[in-house]
C-alpha cells in the first residue's frame, strides 16, 4: 500500500511540475520581437495561437541540438494592452486568414 501511495505522489508531482512550465509571461516588446523573427530561424518555430481575456499568446518551439526530432515548447503571452495598436491589429488580421 505504501508503494502505491509513493507512486501516486510521484505521478501527481510530475503533472504539477509539467503544468507550471506551460506558459511564460513576457513584455509586449519581447512578444513583438519573438513574433517578428518567426521566419528567420530554422531551429525555432513561433506562431500566434490566439487572444483570450485580454491576453495574446504565441507558441514557441525550439529544436534540440542533440536530437532533431525532439522539440521543446513553451507558450508565451502578454497583455494585449502592452502591444502597439498597429501590431495588434495586424496579429488579429493574420489570425483570421
């Protein structure tokens, strides 16, 4: 019984740790810089994934240098009010296409 409790505790801890790294807040300027360089890099992939509750989100994937089939992923977000209005308008327009 004690072994089951330990295994269950470890599984819960792993899930909690995995969820904590799911998204990262960045400044509006950093958000725009990440978005602008999305087509300039081969080992990084960035895409706009949407807007919700006053926040805008990017998915940022980075290829492992040791294994080209392995990618790490983080979701970056910022407040929509932190972005330049013209840039935000362009994001919204491109997401509809």
